[in-house]
C-alpha cells in the first residue's frame, strides 16, 4: 500500500520535473529518426528492400537506445553530482518505489519517439507496415532494458566517466551496432561481441514486431534483453540502496 | 534524549576522517546548532543520521532505536533539508510542499492546511504557483524548508537553511524553526552563520576537523571565554606585530583585525590601552562591545594561524 502510494506521488513529482524536458526530447528523437531515414538514402542512393526496412525499423530502435543509454545516464549523473539524487534517496519512501517511478517516467519519454520514428520511416519510404500486436510488449521491453542499463551505468560510475562512456556509446550505436544493418555485415569477432550485448537484441525485437513480414522474431533476443534488464535493474537497485 | 549520537566516526574510503568520535544528545523541543568551518564534518554527520552514509563506528539512536541498523526507519523519523538545492524545477512550491507532506504519510487535506500556514508564515504567497525553475535561490531554500517542515519527523535536520535568504524572511524562517521545536521535534541545525546561531539555538556544538571541540549553551560558551567584553582592533597595514593583550587573555588575529577578550571591570583600561595603540600608529581604529558567540568560535576555530596553540591559550586563560 505504501509502495503504491509512494509510487504514485513519485511519478507525479518526476513527471512534473521533466515536463519541460519532454517536448524537447520528442523533438530530438524525431530529428534522430528524420536524420536516419533521410540521411541514409543520401549515402546509399540505391537501397534494396531489406535495407529500406532495416532503416525504417532501425530509427525507432536507435531513438530508444539513445535516450536510455545516453540521455538518461547523463541526466542521472548530473543529479548525482549536484546532490539532488541524494536528496531523493533521503525521502521516506521504499527504494523500489523511487526507482520504478523514475523508470516509468523515462519510459514515457522514450515511447513517443518510437511512434514518431516508425511514422517518419513509413512516410519516407511509403511503407505499409503490418505491425504485430507483440510490438507493445516488445517496445516496452526494449525501452525498459535501455533505461535500466543506462541507469546502472550512471549509478556505478562517477559523473565524468559517465559522460565519456555515453559519448562512446553514441558512436558505437550509430556506426557499429546492427540496428540499421544485419549483424552478418560485421566481422565474426565483432558479431560475437554483439551477440551478448543488448543492442543487437533491441534491434531484432524492434524490427521483428514492427515489420514481422520482413524479419523473424528470434526468441533468444527476448532472453538476452531479459538478462540485461534484470542485471541493469539489480545493479541500480543495489547502488541506490547502498550507504557510502 | 531523543537523538543520541555516541562515538560516531566516519572514515571515507579515501582515508579522510570526516567525523572522529562525535557524541551528541538532543532532546525533544530543543534547537541544537552544529557549527563549524566548511569541511569540519557537519554534513557528513547529518548524512549518517538520515541514513545516506554508514558510520565506520559508533551509534545513532532516535528514541532509543538503532538508526544505523535500520536506515529506512531513520528516513521516516527524520525530515531533512539538504545543503544542496531541492530538485523541484518544473514543480510549483505548492506542488512540491504537498508532495513531500504526502510522501511522509500525512493525509492530503491536512498537508494542504499546513502548507497554507507555512506559505503564509514564510511570506511565500507571491511565488506559490510559479515554476520553481524561475525562483531565486533564497526562495527555493525557503520552499525546501517548508518541505522539511510540512510533515516533520521526530528529528528535523536543517543544513544551512538560511543560505541566500533575505534578512526579513530569515527572521520568519527562524520563527518557524522555533515552532518546530515547540511542537516537540528535536531540531538539528547545521550552519556556519555564528551570529544567527547565537540568537536561534538552545545549545550548540562546535565541530573542527571532525571533532566536537566545544559544546554548551551560547551563554555558557561565552562564559568559558572568560571575557564579558571584546575589544576589536583594526591593525595598521604597516604594523609589524600583534599587540600583546594586557588582560591575561589572548589576542586572536583574524585577517587585519585582532579580537581581545576584556573582563567587564577592565573596560576603561581597555579603551585607554587601545587609544595608546592608536596614538602609536599600530592600530587604525577600535571598538569595544559585549563578547559574542562569534568570539568564542573565532577563538576556537578562527583563522588557521590561530590554531591550535591559540585554542589552548584561550581556554588555558579561561581556566586560570
């Protein structure tokens, strides 16, 4: 009961804190998606059908990963550095309620960007997507994993290191992650690394449910996401509960 | 005593000993000041009470219950105004105070009633529906105080509550601090503003390098100084040495000033002595007034040049 009451009040608090931030975030995510679906055809004027679908479904995946693994850890890192996270931790609320409330608000920030990303892709390439009903749990799973892992990065690393790592993640996600291309384009050793990291699985789950007629939906990807989600949440929860 | 801290020591992983065997006891209805320089260990102490930091050794008890073993209970029993600004940008003061009150378990209608009273008492009405992102630092601190006061715990800890607050509202705030104590809370007030502390606290402790170096009522501590009056000398910039006090009490240098303790019956003698220094050109001007808590504080932890021999000297003289 106390958990639910705290959760509701904390969601209100965190949503109000981010309300000015949400339109900006949506604009940036839309620009991301626009950049990808408009930019890639400039680089590669002739795109085959698979590539078009990869780009159209990769844009929303990149959008989720960028918020979860870049914007979120930077924001949490800032809150840690300025002491506001410590203030929130001093409140008489269960840690679980605080963490789940904050993740809920971050997910709410992530999701509109996904919808916009899909719409922008479908519009640019004139696609008629046969979106699977599984898209809802799939997108929620991807968004939750991205936010949990991002939260864990900020929780365990000092702020400056978080900034550096997240900058590296931007390059890694845009250039070297199989979100807008298939993993077999990568060297075998790099493909092996991606097979255990969560980013490839995020791409597979997203495209497998947004364009199920074009791509399969590997169950292993769900499992990979579940493991990373659990790990991210566990690390964050432990860091939140820890007394220095 | 409601809050009982015994032999509290905190050594950070970096090896810094921020608290070193601190023992304090604060009763219901008492406003207790914790004074000290930046880095004296005040915030470390408060963060341990509220369960953000784990003591290396020692105990913290509220109402006899072990707070180190149960940090969740510590957060429920303590309300806290942190030194950092509260994260309320995007919220109005009204929303922020209401949310905090409800998060502390008080019913919404009761929270609203108390919030209205606090906003009136702190004269915050003009800003109550403004986005906190647009508020000045001082107004935000008052809102942070109201958040700590709307549904207070048994112990209320206020870390530098008056920073950036204008002089008129500071008075309003001190009145509310007293109201909290009058309603039975033990108030632990962290500050380096000695002048305000003298007027506002019942008892205080002075912390230096993680240790309590003096504790008592403001009057009691001033009594320990052994001087009812203070003579403040402003040195001539060319003066080569600090004048030696003729009253058996030390002369404590602070920048280009020297504070000299003067017994009540030596007031005339002190003025004559200061006049002679002025004539000799070693002193530009002087003032004689009642000794303040600041004099005690300066004597104890004053300029770095005044420590530690100076501290011993002052209290040796007192004991003599």
